[in-house]
C-alpha cells in the first residue's frame, strides 16, 4: 500500500466512485492510493514533463496497477480523449492561475461534467472566477496547513 501526505488524503475523500483523471499526477501517488483504497475503479495519470511521467509509470507498475491506471504524457486536459468519461478530475499542487488556465484551455474536455477537486497553493481567487465562467459551483472547500504551507481544496460540480 502506498502512503499519501495529509493534503492528498483530504483530496481523496472527495472522489466519486468509478473513474479519475489526475492532472499533474506527481508520480501517480493519488491514483495508486485511490485504487488501493477502492475509491475508484480506474484512473488516468497525466504528466507534462518526461521525468515525472517516467516515475509515474514506474510506480504504477511496481504496485501492479497497469491495467487500472493509464499514465499519459501531455499538457493539462489535452491527455483526455472523447472516450474518457471520467467522473473526477483532480489538479493539485499548483497555483490557482495555472489550474484556471488548465481548465479554461481544456474546457471542451469537461463535456461529461466531471467533479473537479482542485488544490491550489496560491491565488485561488483566479480559480474561483474560472469555475464560475465554466458553470461549476463550489460544493465544498477546505483550508489546511501542512509542513508550514497553507493549501486550499476546492470541490466543484457542474
């Protein structure tokens, strides 16, 4: 079993069952944890940089989850295809403006109205405005401190 930091454990508590797309997956820790704890049935782990992508593929293989977690290399929501009808999209560990940019540039990938579970490090106001523009309502929020840093978790639904 993989262990998660407190911040990502809190994020995982908001997952709906079925499928997950974790954007900027950072070694695929969240998808691995979600599968191991039966929080979802399958997942996509997206990375934009080759090093973390390779690390994510390695971690998924080590945990024997290659048939359940598809690790993809690409920018933001561009890794999703029309066939991917994900129930949750998580984007964690980035600034609010970057998360907002990812959502805005990939808004066509939100056609199936997945739950968005977003964890910003800074400037969440930009993210809030983008969610409103995309017709997403914030249904839950948490602010937490971990290792001297403040994190905001914003959960929204269409």
